[in-house]
């Protein structure tokens, strides 16, 4: 087990280096970020002065070495208004990770039980309907699902709030909580007000469902297919021959192994959720890293975009390692 974890841990810096290098090259290929952002808005001499101050006139390998060195020190660069990108990540990154966590909860709570039910009722009307639901959930654009949810549950029914992470008075109150984590649900718990906690959870429902259904459709189909295959295996036949009930065979023997592919792909779909968070946050005005990334893209602030994308790459690399560890704990065959 230690050898397995050691190999996976050693792959993190290699994977991260490849991702960072790719982002660096791509951001340089699209052109000079200062000219792209300020072209036509500042005189040529001021643009050249800014390029000189940012070090963009130096050779590419010098820029690359300085960028890698700064990253190792936790410096992700600066935005156009000279704000550290690391400060942007700390301020808004917690909101995005909170949204992704909510979405994963929705994906597991919806996709896994429905996939299990579809597998145990194969080729029946419920199975056909659930397979159709899984396909639609995966294929529907996340922003379109978000708009529909807002229209139905916020505008028409008025059950849930349409935008934001919390009501204005709650946000203002939680700004003074100590220690502040920028994770609304944690800050609400630390504040100690049940009403504030309920308000935060109500604001999270629609964005979480909108983003979580995307992955729930994948989990549903994966659990269904793998559970059907597992129920045909020899060890399941042996369990049945020992006189175990159908519930025990599925719950204790087949279902656990059917979850392995779900956990395996979870790391990949966390990256998908981080990408979908951009659209979800814009739809629900969720003040997270995805929403801020869209703002910087509009402003052509490429240095800020580069820093945020690198941070997301780091999160994906770490989550892939966590998933590998979980898979090894679930399936002993992986460790040998």
C-alpha cells in the first residue's frame, strides 16, 4: 500500500509541472497580454512601459524560469489592477470548492441510488425511464438547467432564492465572523445562527442541483452497468449458493464493487464540475472563482486567467491522488 501511494504521490509534481507548462505556453501563444488588454486604451509608450515592468520583454525561457520560481513560492502573479492572484484565489476559491462539494453530494445522492435501482429492475419501465433521465441529465447544458430551475422554483413558485450565496444581511453579518473561512456554510455555523445557516443552504440548493445533475447522470449509468456485470460474476453466484438473501448479495457483495468505477472517474468529473462552475456561477451570480474567471476573460486579464487556471490544475492533480487512495482502500486488488 505504501509503495502504491508513494508512486501516486510522486506523479503529482510531474503532472502539475506538465499542466503549468502547458498553460504558460498557451497563454504566450495567444499573444502579449498587456497589448491584448490595453491596446487602443493606452499610448504605445505606456504599453511598452507596462510590458517592461511585467517582464514580458525578456526572453521566453527567462520568463518561464521566473514564473516557475514564483509558483513554488506561492506567487501566482498579479491582476491588471495589481491585486495578487493568490488573494483572488483565497477570496473566491473557497466559494467554488463549496459549490463543487454541494454538487458532488447531489450527484452521489441522485446518481448512485437511482443507478442501483435501475440495475435491480433491468429492462423494466423504471429502468428505461432512469436511463433516459441519465442521458438527459448529462446532455443538458448546465446553464440551461440552471435557468429552468430558477424559472420554476424561484420565479414561479418562489420556494428558493434565485441568486447569490446568501441574503444581503446574512453576507454582511458573516463578513465579521472569526475565523472567517469564506465558506458560507462553515461561517454560518461559526456565527451560531440557525436562521443564517438555513438561508445559506437555501441559496445553495439550485446551483448544487444544476451542477450536480450533470455528474449524476454519469454516476447513474456507471452504477447500473457495473452492478449488472457484477451480479453475473462467480463470487455472486457463490454467495447465492450459500443461501444469502438477494438484499445481502447486492448490498454486501455486488454493490461495493460496482462503486469502484464511480470513484475512479470522480476525479475526472471534479475537473468537469470546475469547468461547469463557470457557467453555474454566472447563472446564479455565485461569487466564486468561476464567476471571477469569466470577469477576467472579459477584461482580457490574461495573467489573472493564467493564475486561476493553474490553481484549478493543482486542485485536479491533488484530487486525482485522493481518488487513487480511495480506490485502493475500496479494492484491494489495486494495491497488488
